[in-house]
């Protein structure tokens, strides 16, 4: 998933250099959505591994 995010950000930078601003915004939006999902997964894993309060 991290590789996908990196690829999308690279693609967005390349599109912006080529003057394709709308496509660059779409790629960045997709990268942001993937990052948000990754962050949520990581947070769930961290909280799942905590012991029960006792």
C-alpha cells in the first residue's frame, strides 16, 4: 500500500509538471485516500495489541 501511495504521488508530480492539474489533483486525492486507510489500519493494529485495562 505504501508503494501505491508513493507511485501516485510521483505520478501527480509528473502530471503537474506536464500541466495536467486536474489529473494531478485526482492522483493526489487517491493517494490521500489510501494514506487515510493505511493510517486507520495501523491505528487499529496498535490498539488491538494493547492489553485490557485492569
